[in-house]
């Protein structure tokens, strides 16, 4: 069973060697590294009850999302993610493009590194990119991401930890914890750390993945950002 590799917001991509399956509400469920992976393209079409990034709501209405990944030889990968969102009280589109490389270090340990670019189709002043690197050991993943101008503001570092607990042949529990740390005092919203927690129950039927869970935003730093709802659900079709 795959494990959670969040936020990889649908924004934090993952590779063939850590093959993710995009879930609703921006969860990534990651499998163990597979040496010698060949080039291939895959896609996920999802419907989510609410799209949230790092505990912050991107719109209160259900959303349809599309993710396309391409894995190249040698552990290289690239992909894109698209979703409708709300920003500054109006609807618009979000596009995330990414690329990187992932390779096994041992039979149980793998690494990956790359870069993402987050694009807001109507508010380009808050576009930003992040550089990330991480390690996966069995069903546990740790990743650190650095942005030189997060949401058009100051520099930030985001650390996320993910783990998976198989509950059966088709069912797994994915756990996620993330911490966003601003490096500049002129950070766009606050100079305080912000943490998010999430637990997701996933049921895999083959082509379909059904998910439901709970999440919370801890130490929001008085930013006034819209918190994601505590309960979420979604369904994803792979093709």
C-alpha cells in the first residue's frame, strides 16, 4: 500500500522511484522505490470535497483536479497539477509544474530532489517556486522545501514528515505532519511558525482510490488565513 507524501501539495511532486498516486485534497500516497523504472506517463482525475494546502483552504467548494506525471529513464521525472481555487475572494485556476530526480540508495532507502513552480492564473504577484529534497525509508518519508519568495513574500522552509500504516490489502492509513518556518521578518503574513497535521484513510479499488480523513492547522500565527475544514473526502481515477 502507498503512503502519504503530502503536499507534496499536489504541489510537492514525487517521482517514479517514489511513485506517487495523487489523492484528493492534495495528498500524495507514495510507494517504495523501484529500481530500473522505464519511461511512462500516468494521470489522475480527482474530485475533492475541499482543496487545501498545508492546512489552508484554497476554496470551500468541491473541486475537480487533474494531475499528469511523466517518468523518464535514470530516475528523472516531470509533471503538472491543475485545480480551480479561490484567492482574494474570487475564483481562478492554480497550475503547478515540477521536475526532479529520484533514485534508490539501498533496497530500503531512496532520495529525491527537484523544484516546483506554483502559478496563479489571475494573481501572478503571488506565484512562487520551491526547491525540495527528501529521503524515504520503507514507509516513512521526510522532505524539506525552500522558497526564496513564498506567495510573493519572504523566504520560507517547509518540513514535512509522512508515514503509512497498511490496514489490509487495499486499505491504508496515511499520517502527515508539516511545519512552515519563515526566514525573513517581512514574511507576507507572519513571522511565526505554522504547523499542519493530517490523517487519511485510503481504499484502493484498482483504478479508483477513495479517501477520507481529518486535518488541522496548528499555530496559524494570527495570519487570518482560511483554515481547511477538519473533515475531508475525495475520489481519484488513475489512467
